[in-house]
């Protein structure tokens, strides 16, 4: 089994989402010691943001007409989408920045969204090509968004990730949330305790499915 561990927070050791993904991966590998983990830190190895040259993956990689920049962007897109497709389980750390995900995480997702690789167009609509994966998102939020209609309307983190990976055909999308981490030490402790319980539940769910 192969697990791809993705972090995207810019906060280093102070990051809540990084703690969540580390705990998720530790729990998973403890129960699945044969798991091979591949790690990508998007705050350090940030893909260039999507550009006209980055659309080069729509053209044949060997096409002599591709510019040097397009060829370079092609290689990056191919490396990232191949790494993603090679994984059985993908663990993603996603903090909430200004109601959405970090731009570096969006840049990574933009590289994955390739017709013919992660989805395809058919006469009956779009079909995802990555349906065999489990995606677990470790979500951190300074405030609390899940318990009110107003909060849910402002949150474009979990909803976006669930939508885009659903577009890739992934139906087994699981979330661990740590909310209210900036509302004082008691709220932060409660958020982390709740998230820890969520991680244990997710692993138990996997064991039942397996």
C-alpha cells in the first residue's frame, strides 16, 4: 500500500494541520506497517501557479513546438499527477486561509486536474478516473464554521476539496477537523482532542472496510 502525505501550511512547527496529518499518517502506518509513505511539503516545494505555459500538458510532451518553459511545466505536471495516481491513500493537510485553501495547495490540485489522467469527458458527462483512492483531509480552522449556516456559507475549504476530488471520481473522502484553534487555549485543546478522536474513528472505519 502506498500513502501520499501532503502538507500545505506555512506555519511550520506551529501548524495545526501539520499535526493532524502527522497523527493521521502515524495511526495509519501503525495499523498498516506495510505502508510506503511518500511526503510532499507544498510550502517548501511549491508548484508554480497555473499559467499559460502550464497548460502544455494538453499538448504532446514530445512536440518539438513546445517551448522550453512548456516542457519544464509539462515535466512538473507529469511528476505530480503520476505521484498522486500511484498512491492508494492520500492524506492532505489543509488550513483555512481567508475562507479557502492555501494557494500552494490549489496550485498542486491544478496540476492534477488533467483530462485523460484524473477524469475524462464522455457523451454522458464527466467520469472520474481516480475512484480507487481514499483521501483523508486534515482541516484546521481558527474559527468555528461547521455549526452554523453563516459559517458553512463562508467555508470554501472542505467543500472545495470534497468537490474537486469527487470530480476525480473519489467517493471515499474523509475529514478530520480542528476548529476554533484561535479562540483561546481551552478551545484549541478541545479542537485537538476532538480531532484525535476523529482520527481514531477514521482508522477504525478503514479496518471495517478492509
